[in-house]
C-alpha cells in the first residue's frame, strides 16, 4: 500500500505556509507525525517497506504559485479566518513578486506498507 501524506515534519517546508501561520498551526495539530503514521499501520499488521520524499512540481512560476494559493483550495487555508487569509495573501503576493521565475517544487511524502 502506498500512502501519500504531508506529515508534521514536512508541513513547514511548503513556502507559502510562512505567510499563513494560522493555517500552519492547524496543519501541525491535525497531521500525523511520520512515526505516528507508521505506528497506525503497524497496529493494523502492515510493515513499513519504505519512505521517500519526492519533490513535486506545484507551479511553473511565482505568478502561477500565487494564483493557486489565492484560490484558497487547500483545506487549511479555507479553515482560517478571512482576515488572516487576506493578510497572508497580501504578504505572499509581495513575496512572489520579489522572487525569480520559478518553478516551485513542494515535498510529497510517500510511505510504502506491506501486509505482514
């Protein structure tokens, strides 16, 4: 079984989250740790067969990155207040304008488990 999951250990590696601290705090409360995820599968008689962090292309440019984040499609961004989102988005927009061309890659954690 392959599980694709953001964990507490990788949550702050997403560039946008430093502009949305309320969203990051929410993610850190609700996401499993790597060990916690592994323990949950071990309890169900799965053995861990592997773990990798893959860099996934999220946006080809900072303009696209800003557009995607501004859509508020991520559940943690939907869960924060409108004011916190607006403040974070304004700061994130300034950040994106100051960056180079891109692309932007984000970490994706892949866990492999096998039934024991």
